[in-house]
C-alpha cells in the first residue's frame, strides 16, 4: 500500500467535502437569497477543486472520486488493489470532511440530512453532470492536456452547479458524505442510492464519449 498516495486521496476528499458543506452553511448564514447561496457554494467548490488537483495531482493523480479511480483501473493503468485503497480513502476522507464541516458551524458531528432530492430531472442532471466530468478529464488526458485538468474540472463543476437541477454532485463519495450533514448541501440518505446509480450511468456515458472522440480512435480509422 502506498500510504502517501492514499493519504493524498483522503486529504483531498476531506477538504473537498468540507468546502462544499462548509461554504453552503456559510452561504445560508450570509444571505437568504438562494441565488447568492448557490453562487457562494459553487465558487468555493470550483476554487478548492482547482487548488487540490493542482497540488495533489503529482502525488496520487488527484482523483477524489471513485468513478475516476474505477475508470483508470478499467483502463488497467492501476491495480485492483490500489484502486480499492483509493476508493476506501476517498469515502473515509469525504466522511471526515463532512464531520469537520459540521463541527466548524457548531453542529453535531454527524446528522442524517432531511433534504430529500428526488425526481427524474435530478437523476438526469446527475447523469449529465457526471458524464461531462468524466469526458472532460479523459479527453484532456487523451489530448495530453493534463496540466489543464485543474481549471477544466473547476470550470465544469462550477458551471454545472447552475445548469443542472441537482447542482452537480457527480461523485459517489461526496454524495454519501453529504448525507450526514443536515445543512444546505445535504442529501437525505434515501436519495443517495438513486443519485449514485445515476452517476454510474453518467460515468459510463462520459467514458464512451471520451473514447469516441479520442485521438487513438481517430488514428485507427
């Protein structure tokens, strides 16, 4: 086990979720305007994604997302054992981040969210949000633009906060962790499984799209 790499995934996932939940709670404290709340939440999330991916990419690849890890394992670019270590670190880190965010605002360490998120429009949103994220990452890798991934991912997630009705979770570990914070960014536990299912569908779609537009596919023709 590479503790340094797994540690980077744990740290990155923790800080990401802490930012998502914490900025959402702060936004509610600062304004009653939903548009302002969402703007604060999205800008903070985009900013922390750029920072974390830039600083940790050379250590672990800065996945912070089980779907990214699974696709890389599918491509046989990392072992099954290492991918499982990464996914465990991502879920543990995300849950840690949720607990820390709750404590920062004098809330219980963990409380199940009552924010029910259901409806076909939300599940479609998660499919599109996740497909776009996966496509963005892997088409950039194919085009050898890895150094631009931090800003590309930040741009996609920041924009998807506003053009999707689900506000773009696009990450099973983050989705699970947000179920344990009864705040602006929370999601009721009963909504978690459908969201994650939609994210898996989106990840497959994003992978297919990235492979369809890849330079390798073009060269074969």
